């Protein structure tokens, strides 16, 4: 699957659908957390209005414990 282009705000909305909740914000970066079987999963997303770079988006998807396909369905 080809990786979709997404802004930080769109990524935050998609991760919210996956059960993540905003924990804190520092500047333009938002920390999202989710309890995953007793383990806390933390993901930091830059909340910019421009599209995220490919490597940044891949890292966010990996940190969230999702596949590209799962993430694509959440968008």
C-alpha cells in the first residue's frame, strides 16, 4: 500500500479513532497515549498544517503499533 499524504492534524484525528488520547502539548508537538494491554504506548505528533514527511509518518505509525493499511483505513 502506498503511504497517504497527511498533515499532523489529520494524523492526530486518525490516531484518536484508534483509541489514542492527547496527553500533553509542548509547542506544536502533541503527545498521544493509549493503554495497550497493561503497556502505555506514547506517540508524539507534530501538529503542523503542512503534510508530514514520509519518514516521520512511518515512525509515528510504527510507534502507534499499526500497519500502513490499518492507518490508511483510519484516515
